[in-house]
């Protein structure tokens, strides 16, 4: 079972202007966070997680920048779980399960294929005021929990 993100012991928050450079910075930060939390390069979810973060931040930059001057990525982790949420202040909530033929791009379809392929989950959570949303992805870690001493 995957641990819910709000109960995970490790957390890192990154807020950036909703510009193209945010994609690179979010990906590099994700790499750094995973390394600091002891997630090895061989971890099956590591590279897909980096791609998913990149896709979600790219979507915020492309589709939400007009209404959302910032994009925030929250990373959460624990011994058996890596989760992250990408938040912007655009009210549109995309359908994560839309077919690739209906969606304007393949980004969310790729996110969902990778997430489900790894045994993870994804959800869109609207802000209380309905003025924004977060897309949360939760992925299981396959590492030996004893290798993480923090």
C-alpha cells in the first residue's frame, strides 16, 4: 500500500515563476531531493518521476501562466514512497484519464502511463477557493527501507 503524501516524514517545497526555466529547475531539484533522501539512481521510479515532474511543470507553464505567476512543487517522501504535487493557480482541472485522442497533447497521458506502470497513483486536488489545483503523483519505492537511515 502507498502511504498518503500528507503523512510522509520528508518534505521539500519549491516555488518558481511560471516560466520555461521552471521545468529545468524543478527537474534538477527533484534529482537533488531524491539523492538527499537516499533514493539510488537504480530505483525504478527515479527516472520516470523526473519525467513526470517535468511534464507537470511544463503543463503549468504552458497552460496556467496567464493566471498563475508561480508554480509550486511539493516533494514528500518516506521509506517506501515518493510523492510530489505540482500546484498552480489556474482553476482548470484536467481529466487525468482522458484518452490521448481527446487531450490536446500527450503529456498527461504519458504521466498516467508511467504512474500506473510503476504501481503509483495520481489525483487532481482543487484549491478550497476553486482558484487553482494540484496534481499529486504517488510512487512506490522498491528500495530496502534499511538503506534509508534518516
